[in-house]
């Protein structure tokens, strides 16, 4: 595999608060986040010649409008833009958009690429319809749906299997939520800032045994954006670029019952390849921004990334090592369980947070000496796994 180490960088980021904002339109949030990213990059607007919107879930018309260059027009790029096209792979859209953007800038087909996500999963989608959609998306209509299988059912199965295989306790899993709420309390863009102890999580009702209510993410409205250019141009625009040092991925299945029921061990290859491309080892990682759907997925991902040994991730969280001030901060924006679930935007928010930490722009939650940050993304119901490595220096 040819290395892209240090050839491209994220130079600007933007994000609006996640929450329930019925008065805020999708395009308003998108334009706000995009303009923030342009200002943050200190880039002439006309240098942004490609726009990549991310899949919109809540409304088909909004999705179609983004495909049809609405952002190009709203940002006043109609005389200089070369392309506008959608990237959509669920929660992994961020990783795939980053790879496409890197390819465009490193081959000279684009000067700078704006990736933008905006969705209204909180106020723009009927709750009953949302529940129905999440119960059926990526569930085989022939082999799974007729038997009552759903995403929520999977969450219960996955947690039970993980606990059985590793000896992880329910309280250790609840500690993941406690940690993410601590990070969210420091994040002005987070939706759920109220602290929750592991005991409070365990007191909430069971939704899909053994998954409890406070182990679930909450749908919200949100938007985030980032700008990618070459490493050479990055140094012209900003003093704090986040260089892309390594990327790798694995795509394994559509229906989860046909996937890997071995803790997704095949996905380890994505971490190995990303680290090799970046020229790092696990010990070099200062922060890990891990994509989540439920707390168990974060624990499994930590082990796949080599950050913990098999069955050790739950104890790592319970002992506070992933929390603010801990020895390896995890998901410092609060992830989807605390920042909020914005559809395909969960991965975008994680990637933006990874860049934010590398750039030194995370405010109260800034990790000191965040020189190497690893981030992940996953789409569908465990259909793929993407690992990216960002760094302050090439």
C-alpha cells in the first residue's frame, strides 16, 4: 500500500451545538459550520473548489438539495467550484470522505475540499418513524426482519456476548457512559452535559437486555465541517494543521448475522495498517477518539486498536483512565452517547474532535501534548471499521 503519510492535512474545522433546535434549518446549520471551518483555516474562500456533503438521513429533500450543490450556492462558490458530490456510508462517511478529499488534493484535482455534514435527527424526524428506521436499516428483510431482529436487539446481543467472552461487568460498561458525560460537561457543543455516575446508569430501566436506557445515544440536530488540503498548502494557511499520517479500513458485511461473531477480529487489520502507514506504535498515541453506538462498541474498539488487552477495556474505564485527566483520554467530545447522535454525523464529529485536539483548539477539554490522535468510524451495523491517525508534525 502506497503511503499517504503527511501528504494532506485538515486545516479548518467548524461545528454547531448538537441538540433539539426546531427553529434552526438544516441549511442554516450547514452554512454556519462551513463558514466556521473556512475562517478557522484562514483560507481564501475561492480556494475551496470541491464540496462534499455527507448523507442526510432525516429528510430526503434536504439530502437531494445537498446533492444538487445547495452548499456551493449558499457559500457563494458558484464561480470557482469544480465539484459537489455526496459521500454516504452511514457512520463511516467521515472516513470515506476524508480519503476522497485526500485523493483529490494530492493528485492536484482540487486545491481544497470542504466536507460538510448537517442533519436534523432530533427535530426533523418523527420519533416513531426514527425508531422504525433504526429498527430496519441494515437489517436483512429476508433473513432477519421476519424474526424480529433489529439494531436495538443487536445492541443487547452484542453486550451479552462481550460480557460473556471477556468477563466485563455491567458496571464497567456503565462507566463508559459516566466517562463520556464528564467529557461532555466540558464540551459547549454537547447535548447531554448532565453528569451520570455508573450507579445512576445501572438504575435506568432495561431496554434491550442487558442494555439500559442511559446506555443509549439520543438523536439530535447538528452540523460539523472540515477542510482538507495538501500538506504544503496547509502550512500557508495555518500554523496548526492536523496532518493525516495514516488511514486504513476493513469492510466485512451487510447483515450482522453474516458478519464476524468473534469480536470483529478481522478489523484489527485496519489498526495495524493505519499505524504502519503513520509510522507509529500504540504507545505513541496520546488521545483516541472512538466512534460509538453503544458503550460496548467503544470497549471492543479499544481492544481492536490495541489500546487494551482482551477484556481489559472495561476496567480501564472503571478506574478513570479514559476520563479527563486520565492516562489515555477517550472520545473527548463525549461521543454520540453524550454529544448526541446526528445520523451519519457521529463519525464527522469524532473526526473533527480528533483534528481539534491535534490543533490545540479543544478549550477546557484540551489534552496536553496531543501530538498523535487516533480516530475511528464505523457504518451500518458493524459493516466496516476505519482507523485514522492525525498528528501535529509529519
